[in-house]
C-alpha cells in the first residue's frame, strides 16, 4: 500500500482556537490513507489537540517561538528542520506573524507554500505594528493565498492579491450533522448544568482581547436586570479568564455565570443555550458562529464580523457603539424559535459549510500539487 502524502501544518500551538478547530475538522474527515497532516508548533507544552493528532497518525515538531531577538536562531531552526526532513513537499502556514520567514525558507528547499489568513486584525500596540511589518511580504512569498473569508484575505494579502488566481477562500467547514438540534440532548445538558428553567445566553471563545469578554459581561448584566432568571455560559480558556471572573464577581453576577473551561461537548452545550452572544472586536470568520447556526440558535454578533458568516437569517448584527442595554433589549426581544431549530443544520449544509465536500476539495488540492511536483511543474 502506498504511503500517504504528508502535509506540514504550522501553528503556534494546538489548543481549541478557531483556526485549530477548523484544521482538525478537515484532518478528521480527509482520506488519511492519501493525505496525512503533521504539525509544527511553537510550544513544548501539551495542548488540547496533541493527543488526537498522534492518534490520527500525525507527528508534532517543535520550533522555538519567535521573539525578535532570536531572529537568526529562528531561521536556523527552520533550516535545520528542512535539512532533516526532505520528505515534505507542501507547507500550510496558519501562523501568520512569521510566515514570511518560514515560507521563504521552505521555498528554498523546494516546498510548495500556502499562507492561510484567519483574522482581520493584529490587534493594537507595538506588537501589532511588528506583526504587520513581518506579515506584509507574505502576499509575495506564498505560492497560494488561503483565507477563511474574503475580508480576511483582503486584510492580510491586500485587495490586488486577493483577486489573483492563487487566492482561495476555504470555508471554515463543520460536521453539520453533529450540530443538528436535539431536544432530548438539550434537556439532559440543562439538567446537568442545573439550568433547567433558565434563559441561557451562551458564548464560545478564547478569553483574549478580540473576543471582548468585558463588554459581553456588561451586556449580560443588563440582560440579568431585565430577566433575573438569565444565566450566561462562557466556554473556553485563556489569559484573560481570571480578569473576567473578577469582573463578574464585582458586578454581582458570579452566581449566574458558568465558566465551563475547554469542552468537548460543544454541540450539546449549543443545544442547551437559548441565544448566542458574540461581540468580538474583530474576526476572520468564526467557526463557532457556523456551529451555532447549525444548532438553530439566534446569534447577536458585533458589526465587526463579516457578513459572509451569515449563511442563515439567524445572525443579527449589533453595533459596538450601542450601549449594553441596547444589546440586551435586542437579545430579549429576539429569542430563538425552538420549534424550527432542528431544521437549520440543513441550511448550513447547503451553504457549502459542510465538512465532507470541503475536505474532499482540500484533499484533491494537495494531491494535485504532489502530482505536479513529480512532473516537475512549478506551482508558484
């Protein structure tokens, strides 16, 4: 039996972020007898997906994180890797901050290079300025420019580059059937969480600046004032979690907020929710909003999130300039219609966000590059 063609996927670390969840969805659903993923990460800590990667046949390699001061050591680490692993022909970079460095080196060793945009901002401050400078050359370095949405592609690669043939929007596809609403699972999960008769507001996301948890808590405070039976479920982990917990306590909301941590039962948690709240400062195209729509949840999202994510009429945009009470009024006046939740996953499937078709497309894309490589065709 022929060995699978191995693809290098580059990340900072493999925890449950949006990009990481997206690539794992593809990894689980490609034909691994033909295509196998290996991962280069920039941490030696054991991460959420590491065990599953190994179980699926993938390998994990470590490159020291880039600090600026270790510029030459960082480059040397990549040179050493490619010297030791000449078997790789394709590198798919999801870590954009240093992609212009490692993709350029990869090309010297004959690899076909893919850069993938998952966001629309580098944030604020000095680190953001440095990232923007580092990532600008990516549009000229990579052979293929992937993005989770058109706006994410235009932000990272520029509008001109995003009109070229090598620019591809790869949908953040999900296993839609897993998220189809199930009333029985809803009842079980709500009993487990002791929220049987509550009005449940939900959010899934890493506790970091872009997710805007501080404003989210302020919105929930107004919801709670108007409906004391309200409960907020926050799923995820991150560096700002302690800060948000402290704010919840100071606002007297700690008894009405459930911090679940990282979870593997996301479909069931979505079933348990009544509305989904997502006031992010910026996003590429959040896979959680695709999942929430498949579950039939009404979503109240910030107007900073691309309209490309609204594959159903369940997404309602709210301005970040609006007050928390204005958000709360919209949410309480727009509760999810539970009678039709079970039908919504089919709309998501028809919108080309189902993993089956997308995984097959990516599988064929990689295989065509391997065939061209063997023929000596330059994909750049």
